[in-house]
């Protein structure tokens, strides 16, 4: 009879998806854009991807050894961080700067704040912004082989015409993983089908951004301009693979919608009124910082809650 009152500790409902499995799904989803990036930019892209992943993995292993923590490499989060960081780098970046970026992502943004689940911003984007500040010239150099000059968004900002079809299939200058929108969407569809992400954050992000650009972009309903803005500057990569990060995005449904609105507005502000033609990385990081406040104002009210003044004596 006493067994009926034996209550175990939470959680009482467990998912079959472990952290390692979810990270594996993300790696698989990033394969199309990674493979295309290597095809598009050559062996330099492959070297940067391998070096950056290795830097993240080694940094996490060394940190765990130094502080005598359990080895966490099996959850594959360091691999995902390294891969995402590499996809946000130009193929021309010196390999040693990519190593510094990987170490910064793991040691400073992730481990020093408690490890996976405790970091306050996306480690890959935190490292990218750090590299943009530390090595601005190299991080904005997209001249390689067949591609030279400015990125499509920079050209668009200068009043030049851009080929949106080339942007869709990736025949443009840019970072390793941002150029081919088709490859990014293939990976995003895979994550949605696997139940890893849903459309609440990326959908709200994209819709808000489009509305903002229609109102403030100066081109009205020009479809060519809107498509170019959506396909350029890593917006699709950021919307589906970094804004949806479990740790640094809200868990409440309404909070996720508000988070997406913040992302769309900030990206639009940076692109329209700022000096940067892209702005996705900074928009996501700033929105990450707003997550605690967003969750506080969107958390559902407890059922049956009584106001202080109406309590029974």
C-alpha cells in the first residue's frame, strides 16, 4: 500500500532525445551548407571548418581537465559551436585567427559561465563578433578566387544591382555558410521534421524583418530587394540555426514570438540605419541579452493565483 505514495523526483516525463542526439541532428542539418561552402570556396573553407571545430573541441577538453570537470565532449555541443562559427567566417580568414575564435567561443562565452545551458549568448556568434572587432579587416575580406569585391548586401547598399538567383544558389561572395539559401533551407526543413525546432522564432523573425524593410527600407514592395535582403547577410542561417538555440532563446511560446520580433526589428535597424550592411550577429546577441526580461513578462500566470489584497483572513 505504501508503494502508492512513492513519488520520484522530477522530471517525470522524459524525452528520448538526448543533448547529443539533438546536436547530431544539427550537424546533419548543417552538412548541405557546409558541403556547398567547401565546393564554393575550395580547400580553404575545409581547412577553416576543421581547424575551428578542433579548436572548440580541444578548448573544452582542456578546460574540463583543468577544473576537474566531467568530460562533456560526448554531447557534441563543442562540435556544433565550431561548425557554426566556421560557417560564419570568410574563407580568406587566417587559420590561427579561427583558432582564437574557437577558443573564445568555448572558454569565454560558454565555459566561464558554467558550460552548456548556462551561457548567456550564442557562443559561435559571440566569437564571430569578437573576431569582427579584433580582426576587422580579415573578417570583412571576401575576395577569393572567382569572387571579388563587396558582398551582395554591401553592393545593394551602394545602389548596385544584385542577382537574387545567384544569392539563392550561392554564387556570391560571403562567409562560408551564408551564401546558398537553398542549402540552408534544406537543413532547416530537416530540423523541423525531426522536431528539433519549430517555425515560431524564425517565422516571426523573417516576417517582422520583411515588414520593417517594406516600411523603412526605402524600396517599398520591391520583391527583388526583399528577396536579396532575406538571402544575404546570413539572415537565413541565423534565423534557423542560431536564433533557435535552446539555451539562449525564450522557452515560453509568447516569449519566442516577442524574441522573433526583436530580432527582426534590430536586424532591420542595423541594415537600414547602421553602418553595417548585415547586422544579424549583433541582432541575435542583443536579443539573447533580452531573453530573461522577455521570459519574465511572458511567463504564464499560475492557475488560481489570488492577488495579495484578496486573500481570505
